[in-house]
């Protein structure tokens, strides 16, 4: 398989003031064409570091794609660095200058003189027209390796990549394509999945299988390479079947699906509805549910009963119960879920009450303790979960919300279609 | 100034399946200590590429910080790569194994055998305890350069960096320090701010001033370098004063402050409380408010009245009104805010109703139209905002929630302390 280096240029990146989304976007585009990013390098706006990186990248790979450093200001050095790496002078490209002038003219403005440098190219390089900005791209061969320099502004970069780079990639490839699939799991651990899939995860297997974990969601990544998209998809299908057979209901979704979207689809298919009563998650479950377009078909709404008075007023938790056992307790979680189900007239209601921290914990009820309740047509389930007293507030809340959604998912699966 | 390489490890990164937020976070941390990231490299989960990268990074810089590849599964190769780069065998570290066992025990579980590998270290390396996960970090000298391998999970990485790396950095620096400050603005545009601050933004100025924009929040970034933290902070103070004098109440906060935390502090200082009634933002305002530790002091809770029946049941919007003017309307927004304020007994209540899309728009009420209402002790204000019919659902919701919070912020400022 052919290999590429992706080079991201800019001191705002190496100073940590911006997050680079160009590199992953390009990596995914190249992989889909069967070109694997072997290395991604980020360098500051410094001429020598930049030209050395271009030479190194061209020597080590079959393709170099760089972003950034094509602006009109003094810290934009990609043109000069490419020229230095190739040992070529910079020359003004008249058609590019004309395009930049026309760009300003369409906006009723004269081209500022500063933008003239954006029409400079290493002698003999191919200009890449920019249809939505003034940064002209550059294509140049370095040591026999094609190097593309694209703008750093994401939408200009993507448009130029689609028009000026993508059509030339098949000629570079060796006919191999890569296709990805992700299977998302909940209610298990990365190590348990690692054990169950050990043979599929051995290095060198095609499709390759790996795992990542975030906020309790374990994602199994499957990457297949083959000589056609159809063959790659067939390989993915085979491995997906194997993974699903071993992990069972731990797998909740695929690719862009979330716990909220999957729960929503299950509810919609059954014609059932959901309400929520949230204390420690403070609206996060509602937010995750309503992130999904069309969620109004099954999600009626909810109460964020942060204060005890609202637990009473909105979902009818008896004041005596709150006094007797405290808001963070099994009976209150149960009363919140059952009260919400009654008040909202929904098929199911989810409730959370717990201690998200960083303060408010006691030896009995430490930070990270959350009671999750699900009231349904047949019964109410309550679970106590501990998300770690040392975990940050955001992690406790995000994990609690996902655990609640998974409680409902498993209940819906248990009930059958 | 001393130099560092940051190495990000994982095929999910080089395949473009995840965006790397660890590298920029680390780069900013190092810069604050006067250590400049000269290069950031991302490599796939491949033993040879990894160990070669470690050797190269150690030879080229004064410090190497790597993230990722410390998990319990077969594709986690950072331990082996460091050992190979140093020519050392891996050995089991008994105290680390004990910490991993204890981590599981605190959660009432036995350690799966797969996690045992996370206690393996290159012989003689210093283990970096993980206080919130099982991936033990590693500190090792390669060719005289300290190399730190940290977990890929962001919150584990950050906590380990603060505890185990940061205290050792002053010994590496050369006296130059960089300090950053960010001032966050709302209710204005990036170009208006660019015009107001044009002279401060000229290249070469120290402190340097730049802007970024996200979801309606414009952030003015100020970077100062000096030979002491106190001198850098003094430079930041001067520029901050200039910026605030020109932008006035558009500036809502600094560094880690958010609209929700600033509104919360204003409410707490006045001893006032807040409730919410959300339709199209579906719990997002509540979520943003309760992201803030201690928010229970002023935020009572809210209703996510997604269905019309819940607008009636929870915050008393008359059914006839909903029928007469429709849920997405000025009168319903007003009734939601006033009803919520009454039902919850709060000083203020915020309400939203609108069309988040992608479907449900009409020529009269297009996608992106949101009515925002604020009921307070003196009056109720309602604003109609249009967030763009082509905008994604997530953007419309996030902007609407922030605009609502800013409505309350400006009202609190108007009322005075």
C-alpha cells in the first residue's frame, strides 16, 4: 500500500492554541483511496524547519500533503519553504494573480497589495486554484514524490483537495482501497473486549481490529484493505459478524450511532415514549436525547430537578422521603423515575441522582456515586453506580448519562420487539 | 528556549478516525513553562515506527512527551517501543500492579488478567502512577533526553501530566517563560473585534494578540513572553486592560470561564436564583449551567418541555395559546419563561422555543429561528434570533443556549450589583 506524510504548518498549532482538524480529515480521505498516512508532522512557521520537513517527508513517502502557511502575511512561509526544498526560485504566476484580483472584485473590493505574494510559486510548480479564498495551492515534485500544499482554512482546504488532489490519487495508488467500520459497545470493559477479540486483534490481520475507550463507550475499529470497495466491505461484514457474535448485546451501534440514537430508534419502532428526571446529570440526558434529529417522536421531555423543592414539585417526590433518606438514595431515584413517568404520561422514565463533585461527597456517599432508575410499564429498576471519587465532574456526569441510556437500551432489548 | 517533541500514538489518529486534542493541550502546557514544541509527530500503532520515532525525538530535542498506546490490548505498543528504543527488557513493576488491582477493587471488581501488561515497564524506568485509570505512565531517559509516555485518555493524561511531569519541568527550562490569557466575548463579530484591536494585532507585538471564533463566542488570545512569570503576567495585564477598555461588556470572561459560570457568579453574588424551560435546546442550557461545580447554589432546575403537553403540564403554557400561535412563537416563549419562574419560584427564568432542524422549517418559521425569553422580577424580555437555516442542528442548539445565557448576563449587568 502506498504511503503518505501529512504536514500541518503553523505556530498556533505547535503552541497548542488551535486543534488541527485538517490532518485527520486528510488522513481519512487518503485512507479511503488506499493511501496510508504513515506519519503526520506539525511544524511551526519557521523557514528552515519547514523546508527540512518537506525534504524528509518526500524522501520517506509516496505522497506529501501539507496544509497552512499560504496566507498573505509575513508568517506564511510554505511557498518559500517548498522553493528552498526544491532549490527553485519563486516566480509570479500571472493567472493566479488574476484569480486573486477577481476574488476581491466579486466582493466589490480592490486587491490589497499584501495578497500579491499569494501568486508566487516555485518555478515550474503547478498552481492549485482556490475557488473560495485567496490562498493559491501548490503542487510540486520533490525527489520524485508529489507534494501538495493546501490552505489551512478547513473549508478552502477541503474544496481544493476535492478539486485538485483527489482526481490525481488513483494514479498514485496501487489499486488497494481501505474501508473502516466502528462498532460501539457499552456495559463492558476494554480489557474484556480485548480478551474476547484477542485473535482478531493480532498484528498483521486484515481487517485490522483495534479498540478505543471514551466515557465508558468502547469502540471496536475494523479497517479492511482490498482491491475494490466491494471486497473491502465484504471483509468488514465478515469481521463485524465475528465481533457481534462474541460481544452480543454489548454492541449497541455502528459508525455514527450513539446510545441516544439507538435508544430512540428502539422506542420509535415500538411506538413507546420516554421522559426524564435528572438531578446530578442536570439536563445532560435530555441534551443527548435531543441531539438526535426527530427525537420529538419519542422523547416527551423531562425535569431537571436540581433543587429538592423541584424534585417534589415537578415529579412528586415526597418531601418526607427526601428528609428521611436524602436526595442521593435508591428510594429517591425510584420515586423520581416513577413520578416522572406518571407526570409525563410516558412509557418509560429515566432518573438520576448522585454526587458529581468535586465537593459534596461523604464516606457513605462519595463523589461519583450515582443512583440510576428506570420506570417502565412492568417494573422499576434502580442501579447504584460508582464512577470514581477521583473522576472529574464532567466524566461522572457523562458516564452517568450514558449508563442511564444503556439501562433503557437493555430493558428494551429484554422486552423484545 | 528549550525544545520538545510531542508524539501522539495511535492508528485511529493516522487513519483520521479521531481528532487529537492531547497534543495541543500539552504544547500549551509546555509553552507556559518556556519549553517550545518544535515538532509534533503522530504515528500508527506499529512497533518499529514507534521505537524509531522515540529515538529520533530524543536525539532532536530536550524533552519528549508521548501519549497513547498504554492500554491493555494487543494494539498498545508504547511500552514495547520504549523498551526497544532503549535496548532494555520489560519487567513487571509490583507496586504498579498493586495500584491497578486496587483501582478495580475500589469499583468492586477483580482485575482482568489482560490488565497485568499495564504494569510492565522497561527495566529501570520510573512508573508514573495513574490516579484515575489503569494505564501506568512511563518516564525513561533516551540518549540523555527525558521521555514521558502518558495515557491517551485525555483526563487521565492531564492528571498524570500535572502530577508527574509538570513538577520536573522547571529544571529543563532556560528562564524564558510564555504566558497566555484568553478573553471571551459574546454578542459581537470577529471582524468588529479585529477592527477595534487592529493595532494590537500587528505581527511582532509582545504580547501578541489574535482572535478565534466558535459558536458565537469570540476569543481574544494574548500571548506574552518574558524572562519571569511576573513580567509576563504584567504584560498580559496591560494588554488585557487595553482590550477590555475597547470591547466593554462584550467581554464576558477570561480563560476557563464560560457564559454559564459567569452568569452563575453574578447570580450567586446577588443571592438570586434561576430556572429554565427549554424546548428546542432540550436540556442544553441546564447542562451548561450544571457543568459548573456549585451550581446548585443558584440554579434550581428546569423543565425540558419538548412535547406540547409538557409545556402545559410543567410550566403552565395554556393549551389554547399553543393552538392559536404555535409552539415556536413569541407569546409561547414568554409564557414558558413566566410559567417557569412562577412554578419554580426562581428570581429569573430562561426559556427557548425554536426550530433546530434539520426538518420542521417553513417559509414563515425557518430552521434556525429561535425565540429566547427571560422572565425576571421587573419584566420579561423576548428576542427572536435566526441562527441560519443552513446551520447544522448542533450549531443552532449551541448558539441558542449561549445567546439565552448572554441575555441573562446583560440583564444582570444592567441591573447593577
